[in-house]
């Protein structure tokens, strides 16, 4: 499955593929939001969950880039 094919699916199908066929990589927390990163074939899926609302509020796909930085154990320091 390509990123394009995945993005054309209904949201429920995207969630199902991420949770059942994707490889979980890491969580990232900020405030009341939790982001979960999954690898699906040759791209990444980020699922956003609101603990305040107790529900999934978003899904994002990408291959590379700054979206991955927040999951890195090495934080870039700015002086």
C-alpha cells in the first residue's frame, strides 16, 4: 500500500490499518494530547488522541521530515 492509497481510504479504515497492521514506534505527550506514531509499509501514520475528550481527534501521514523530530530521543538545543 502506498501513502496515496492509504490517504484515499475512509478514516475508520486508516485507523484499522494503523492499529492492526502498522508497527507501533513511540508515543509523544503534550498537555491533554497524546500522539502515537506507527510505521505502515514505507510511510508513517500519526494518530492524535485527546485525553480531555477521551477520543481520537486526528490522523496524519508522512514519509520524513520535521514531524519525526518530536519522537526523537535526542532533542535539538537552541542557543
